[in-house]
C-alpha cells in the first residue's frame, strides 16, 4: 500500500474555493484504478493548511494516475487559469505502508 499527502498552503480567503474544487475531485477519484481512498482535510489548528490524502494499492498505481488523462483533467482548471492558483505552495509527502490495521468489522 502507498500513501500520498499533499499539504497545501492556502490563504484563509481561498479555502472555500479550494474545498469546492476538491469536493468535485472526490467523486472522480472513486473511478481511478488502484485508488483505495481519497480525503481532503482541513487543518483545525492552522487556517493556512489543507491536505489532500490519497491511499493507493501500490506506488505504481499512484504513478499511473499521475500520467493519466484523469490526472490531466483534474488539474486542467489550474493550468488554464491565467490567475495564480488558490494555494500559495505545497509540500508533497509519500509513504510506503509498512503496517496497517483496521478495527474488527471493517
């Protein structure tokens, strides 16, 4: 299993717009091969941070998505916009899952 977390640095006034964009992305991610989970997280303690959390069957599945038409479509709005995107920066972190446990019944 492979996990990718993209921490976005977002001005307070842009958080609602970005949340709306990722709300649309959540449904699209259900169709991406190998994507096990997609979450868009709002930091409770810091106004300027939101996180895109994705869980994948494998690193290869994540990389396939990065090079897919689905990824290009998901990021098309940002590429086509003449304005700077709502995020002022980001930090991407990827992890290979060594141990994973779920509560009984899930």
